[in-house]
């Protein structure tokens, strides 16, 4: 491809979207090619997913007639740690040091295991403060994705965050109006919310998307035992967002059941949107949104815009990422108009190189890509040095061989080493072997210490993920009163505002009561489940007030952290007349136990 052309590759949970943009001499951007391909819904293992991504991209490049190209790729918002922090007025050098300090304090992983970046948003505020967006991702995740794209024959130039790429696409195509514009990107696994004001941006990821609808359809038709693929096909072919209220239900019973399921999931998304708006206004000092732009693959369901217009009472539009982008003559205008709102991320990625400059330009390029580029630049010099060293080595080898032959002829048998000299060398080698053995034992001891430190750091990260997941899935007007870790039903500590976990060592016993271990050997205890006591406001006027425990249980079962089958309500709510609140208990079984 030409140097002024760039390929934007938006790799989501369920599909890969591709755009090829070209920067014209006038400075305008033109769309040359675009396309989308589905990813299998069951490619859960990372190694398997990488292979599927590579094969899918290769197939798309063949279909689009694209050869080796510069590519800008994105990582999904749910994989990226994003924080918006405020810094006091300072010089650029001091700001960089302060951002580094904030990263160490906020990123829930060791800094040696992440790729991170930041950017200032706008200028200084009236108080002299600067707002900074800080993003970080585990190195193994981004390296796996970049290598999958490399394997397809592309050269990864930049790695962006999907939500920030979408923000750049919105700013390129729309004038930022007074007030606040909310962008809702409803994808397969996540709904990304982007709040946009003139000098302000805030993003938040909600773990509900199109796959949630598909899974709920599978539960609704559980008696028919339909697969995920069949439920997805049913959703696309017959599903739409039920209008509810005074509108009549569809005459077809199957369609009516589908619409009800879809509306229930959309209602959950709306509840999270409402919570995010409240957080944005109270914690970030933002304004109430006065406009909603819908984008993402799941907004294609009919009546999605009507639903959010009814709920939010603000104008709702489908986002058009090609509004200010010229189209090549071969582009099917009618088809593009029907599919445009799903390509916001892919367009935003291409604009990073095609537009010359974008409002937010973070880059999470893995270190190995940068190192490889530097090596390729210096490869010719390395090759020359290698040839020179090889020639020099050959010359010296020839010289020493000739010299040895001459000395052997002159000295004859006298040139042989003496017996005592050989024995002295053997003793020296044995001493050296003893030193090496001692050093190896020291290395093993330090390795054990390193493993212990790594284990503690991983446990800290797991607790952060678990607590954040529990909080995000709480229904409205519901809170956690007590969180008790347990091991096989036996409490090992408690969390009631603080965390105190000090379980005793557990000795492994045989069925007859005899210890199967040597004296002093203890089995490391593990936390296998969480005993949750939650409270909720009792509103007698609401007939569904007692469904909060069921709603919370359903959300916990959808989490990747808890086992769906063994996570259950252990104590239901029993409010009395006049109670202003009630409590209930849930036992949440961890899929992966936490060692203590």
C-alpha cells in the first residue's frame, strides 16, 4: 500500500472491523475500503483466540485485496485500566514525574508487567489544574494481540484504546456543541460510555452487551436447548427492542418473548447509564448529557433509539463516522449507510495516521515492536560486523594452526604437557564446580523469595478485581453490609469496611483422622467462596422490591469471576411491615480460589 494509506483494525470480542483510509493532497481523508468479519463466540482461550484473529484478518485482507500495510489496532476498553486524574499546575517535566507517580499509585499491577501511557486533556482549568487520562494494560495481553496481527502480515504502527479511538472519530465528524454529548458504544461484551464536552472527556465501561442478550435468550428457551449460535441467529433475525407500556405486543408468541428479553437487558444498560451520569456529574464535575449518539454492533436491533429516547428524554442519533470523510467511487453508498454506525472505532484508528493529528494520541505499542524496529534499522551494521568478525576469526585460526604445527615439529614429544600440570588443572576445575553449585543454591533461594512476592502481588490484584466487580453489579438502592471470605463454607476472615484475613494453617488429614503429611508440613489455605450480606431499601409501593436479590444473583452469575452453578442465595429477604430496608445473603463461589 502507498505510504499515505493506513489500515484501521478494530478487534472486538465478537468481530473484526477494517477500514482503509487515505490522506489526500488537500489534507482531506478518503475511505477506500471497509469490511467486517465475525469471530466465533466460543473462542475463549487466549491461544485459540489469537489463532482465530490471525486467520480472520488474513481472510479479510484477501477479500479486500490488501497486502502488507501499516496498521493501527485497538484493545477493548474492558482490558484497559483507565483513570482520569487531576494534577496541579507544573512544568512539563514535573507533570511527567507526577504522572509516573500517579501511575504507580493507581495501576493495580506491577509497573514492570504493564504497558502504559497518558495525555493531558485540554489546558489548565480555572483553578490551574490539569486533567490527565492515564491508560495501562497487561503486557501479555497487548503482546498477544500485536503478534496475532503481525502473523497476518501487517506492520503494527500504533496501539490505541477502542473508546479513545471512538472519541477521536466523534471529534473529527461532529462539532462539539454546548453542554455534554454522551456516546454509547454497545458492543458484544461491553457497553462503553463516553462523555464529551469542549475541554473534557470521561469514559466508563459497563460489562453488559449484545452477548448478554444472546445468553438471556438461551435461558429463556432453555427447554429447547438452543446453542449460543442459534440464539444469536434468532436475535438477529426476529429480535427487536420491545416498546412496552401502551404498545401492543407482537402477534407472534416467539417474537413477543424475544422482545421482552431484549428490553429487559436494555433496561439494565439504561440503569448503568443513569448511574454513570450521576457519577460523572457528582465526581467529575460534568454536565447533564443533552444528546446521545448510539454506535456499536448491538445498536442495529430495531427500536434501540426509541428505547433510549423514551428513557433519557434527550435527542438520540445513530453515530455516522463517515460524515466528514470522502468516499471512493467503488464504495456502495446505500450499504455503507446501513452499516456505518458500527465502524466508529475502526475510523478513529485510521485517523491517527491519516488525519495527521487527533485530540487524544496515546500509544500502547508493546516494547518488543519498538525493539524490533530499532534492530531492523541497525541490522545492516550488525551484518557487516558479523562478517568482519568471521573473517578475523578465520585469519587468527589459520595463524594459530600453522604456529602449532611448526612448534610440534620443533619440540616433538617435549611439547606435551606434564602430568602434574594436568592434575593441577583438574583440582582447579573441581573448586570452580563447587563454587558454581553454591551459587546455584543461592539463585534457587532468591527464586523462591521472588515467587512469594509475585504471589502476594497477584492476590492483591485479584482482590481489587473482585471488589470492583461486586460493586459494579449491585442493583439500584442496594449496598454490601458484610463480605466474608470462606474456605469450603468455613469463614476465614471478614470485610466490613476494612479487610482482616488471618486464617490458621490447615493440616491435611486422611479419612480416618490420621495426618497424611510429615510433622510440620501444612497445606496452604485457600479462599474458595465469598459470603455476601447485602441490604436494600424496602419500598412497599414497588411490587418488585423483593426481586433485588434475584437481580444481584443473576449479575454475579454472569461474572467471569464466580461459578454460575454454585453461586446462590443462602438467605432470602423477610422484611416486616414498616421496615425501611431488608437484608439478604448470597454465597458466591470463586472460579479460581485465592491462596493465602
